[in-house]
């Protein structure tokens, strides 16, 4: 269980000053420590196809459970600082990027309120691609739809339950189409072996 932890997703599909996407994710995890965030657990790295299809190279994705960092706004600001230190410039929505750090959830917090969170969770795909929320939405409204988030998250926080739907990570993952889950494969890093930096307690 990680009801009191900070859940984040990491991803990238472009090289950065730190090297390959996998090396950039490793660098991001180190920089999170500099921001006062303690790594409780990190999943393996996975390779996943870019979305929308054909929009760029395959991604390298992972998830982590963190402790510390203050409130949700402070944690989000820390994630954005790490992205900036690694060279990210925010531009096209859902475009190729060298690093993406998404705040998925903070324990059982629902932000900014249950009605707004539910509205964004129900947003149709075409609207998702055009609109961005003006405030932080937690849990992340697309959390239950993304195999590239749920597969690594299930390694380190399978029993975390969505506070609005009551579904666990394992249940959300089981509900996804098999073809989406099959598209993810553990990433073998060029510097050797499947990338796993730590294990859950």
C-alpha cells in the first residue's frame, strides 16, 4: 500500500544532454532527490509506442513512489524544475519530448474537488488532445486509461486505490485491452540489464 505516498510517472522519447531516454530517466530520479523527494520505489523501465501513433519515436516509461516534497503544488513545481534542468521546453501537447514527469496522485487526495476531477476524467479523447486544465487535477484524469502508466505502477503500488472510483491499480490494469498492454515491453538499457533502481518495502 502507498496511500500516503506521491505517485509519479516518468517518460521520454528524445535524447537529452544526459544521453538516451533511459539515461535521462535515471538522471531525473537523481535530481528528484536534490528536490527533497525520497524515492521509495521505482519500477522497471518499459518501451512503449508514441501516442498518437506515428507522432515520434518509442517512449521509455517508468513509475515511482516518492515521499516528501510538501503539498501537491510544491511537488508539481519540483517536477517542473527537474524537467527544466534536463532541458525540457514545454510546447506541443502530447508531442515528442526528452523528459516528462507527471504527478499521478498524492495518497487519497482529490483535487481541486470531486466534481472537477470527475469532469476531466470523463473528457472525450478529442477534447483531451485540445484542452489542458488550468489547475492541478489529482488523481491524474487519464491514469486509468494508460497501459504505459499502469503496467509499471502495478509493480510498485498494485493495491493503491483511486479515491474517486475505488478501483485499485491492479483492477484498472486488468480492465485495459490486451493489445494495449502487449505493446509495452521491459526496456533493456544500453548500459546493461533491465533497469530497476529499487524495490518496494
